[in-house]
């Protein structure tokens, strides 16, 4: 599963980032394996995505979000 597959309000833990497809700036801002990500909202037409990654709020394109693999968190694991 990737960040692009999250629904509004869902959270996950980043498992893997395809570093040659994700801008270095996102990695510098905390988009790294082991960090928690939450989908805050979508822009019109579902692109870009507004995310909270360990307290940093970022907007990324859906195309980029497809290269960030996650393990979805459910309510019972929080």
C-alpha cells in the first residue's frame, strides 16, 4: 500500500521510499521509513495530497505519493 491509497484521516507508518522517484527535499523534511504519515485532505481532483508527516505538513503530488510505501495503522494499533 502507498500514501496515495490512504483515505482522509487515515494514518500509516512509512515502510519504504523509492528514493530515485521522491525529491530529496521530502526526505529532508521527514519522509523516511519509520515515520508516521496522516492524510489530512485532498485538493480538487484528488491531487495534490495534504499530509502530516511527524508534525510537518506537506502537500505532495499523487504521482509522488505512489512511491512511498506504508503499513496502514488502524484504530486498535494506536
